C-alpha cells in the first residue's frame, strides 16, 4: 500500500486537487483576496482553491497537529523593504490566515481534518485514507510501462 511519502509531492497535490475541486466550494471573496501581505495580486490559477486545499491537507498530515499560525508562516514569502531614500533589506511576511483558516474549516466539514484542542488541526482516518488512496493511484500512473523503455 502506497503512502503519501512514496510519491512526489507535486504529483500527489495535483491529483488531490482534482478530487477536492468537487468537494470544496471556493468562496466569492477568494477571487479578489491576496494570499499574503507580500503579494501584489490575487492568484491567477483557475483551480487555486483546490490546489491550496490539497497542499494544506498534505501539510497537516505531514506535520500535524499544526495551527493556523504556523501554516501562515509556511505559506508566507518575502516582502520588499523600501522607503523614500534608501533600499531596505527584504523582510519575511506571513501568508493569509483567512484563506488557510477557511480551507481548514471546509476540510473539517468534509471530515478530512479535525481540531485537537490546544494543539491545532490534525488529519482524520478518512483524510489519511484519501491521501493513501490518491498516492496509490499516482504511483500506478508513474509506473506506466511505456516509461520503462526510457529508463
């Protein structure tokens, strides 16, 4: 049985996003919201909400229990530091806590993530099963026989 550690993260997140796109509904405000204070524009990806949800589900499974604060740090970036007369060094900025919290609440409604009192969020048995099943499907796709001749 394949686990999420047996497949590349990008492939797993892409496959999970396809599944979660049907299960999660993107809020109306998400098309206009930036993903952090370091960003100038909202994301341009069509399926951003599903991809971020898949990424969060994987990250909660990997490092859970984890809180919104630490996840905002993980999804942050660098903010350019400038003032009128000189260029300041870049500074670290957190990601949007509202986007992360809303996705985690939707994942809780789907019973993929649960709240551990005082610890943050952790993955449920159903969430782990979804990750492992998706990882198995991704592993089968990666082991296609037509790719063996190039090895």
